[in-house]
């Protein structure tokens, strides 16, 4: 279900960006406001573009989101504060703590808007650390950062 919701969000987001871009071009007088003049095949082109947007939106969540293991040794009580501090230092705030599982969201409202509220990072406790789930780019940075921080407690991550 989460996958479908993300795909729909991205479809709406991409479509709104296209509409905004075209509105700016029309307002500046760079293109005609008539769809049949703006696009070679008129409305047929619009439907083809929307179809391409839909395909991209359906594929993106598969590659844009991931779940990876972060090997952070120690008991939860020993590492919890360090994990929370690391995440806060990197622009996240603790949203929820359920048992030994942590959920973080971005502190920046602008970042949350641009990511259409898909900025959540979930750390699910496992034997050798955490499973980190979220946007692929963020997960990669967080996994490497946490592993480095807890291997080198005196070093900066």
C-alpha cells in the first residue's frame, strides 16, 4: 500500500511541476496558451506525457527507497543517545520511539515539502544494530555515518 501511495504522490508532484513550468512559460509569453499550438499533437501529446509521468512515478519508489542494515554494536541503552544525537546533527528530529525502534523526520519544512513528506527514516532494531529504511540516498549516508561513528567514537561522522 505504501508503494502505491508513494507512486501516486510522485505522479501528482511531477504533473504539478510540469503544469507550473508551462504556466510560467505562458505567463511570460514564450508559448501559446492553446494546447493544440503548445504541443504538436495537441491533447494527444498531453495524454502521452501524462502516461510517461505515470510510468516514472510507478518505477521510482522501487529504486528511490531502500532498507539496509547498519552494524552498530552495543546494547540499545548504550547506543540510543548516540544514534539520536547523530540523526539530530544531520537534520532529523525524533518523531517516534516504539520499544527499540526509532523513527525520524527532517527538521526542515522546505526539505519535507520538496520530498512530499516522504522524508521519514525508520531505524528498526536487530541483533547487530539497526535496519534503516527510507530514501536510498539518505539511508546510504546514515548507514555509513552510524557505522563510522560507532567504530570510531572519538571521530566525527
